[in-house]
C-alpha cells in the first residue's frame, strides 16, 4: 500500500500534468473522471486540494470512495469534508461549489456495488481493511 508521502507525490505529479497540458490531459484515471476536490482543513481552516476519481455519477451528482488504497485510516480529505461539507470541485468542465454527504444504508450499498462492479480495485481495497470504506456523494450547492 502506498505511503501518505507516495500518495501526495503522485497527486502533485498528476496536478502538474493537468497544469502543463492546460487541462488537455489528466481528467481521467483508470477509466473514471478525475476531479480536484478542495476542502477546508479541519485543523488549519485553510483550503486543501486533492485529485480523486469519481467512480459513480448521476447527472450532476457524483460519488467519491474514501478508500485510501485500503489503509486502515480514513483519508484527510474525508475527515475535512465530514467537518465542513461545503467543498469546491474542479473538473474538465469547470469549477463549482458542492455539498458533500456521507451516505449509508441502501444508498451506500447501491453506489458501492456500482463502483465495485465496474472498478474491481475497490473490492481489493475493502479486503485490506476492517473499516467500512465511506462513500461520499457530491451534490451541487442549493439542491
């Protein structure tokens, strides 16, 4: 499992590819849309950005899987949005304010199964940890 340092380094390289190409490359990864999620740091109060894949979409809504590659700890971006669900999302189509909502029950199961059936690596991540991997739905603000 990659270390936090490795995840951060890969994220910086990915962000650089998007910037250098002026957005022409880097907006897909593992056949999923890529987005830049900006949260408010729960300790610092400062903006924190990370590039993530969105394995499920329904219109303007999209889901994130807080897998952290199967790590036993939730990723920092998840902890941040749980504290402050107002986030900014940048995609190849532009930037918008969104609200994040951690889903549970039938809604979580439906999205999780859709993600796992299409992208098998999520099942592998699940097998590496005892925690239930959180599923987050992003919805445009005001909806």
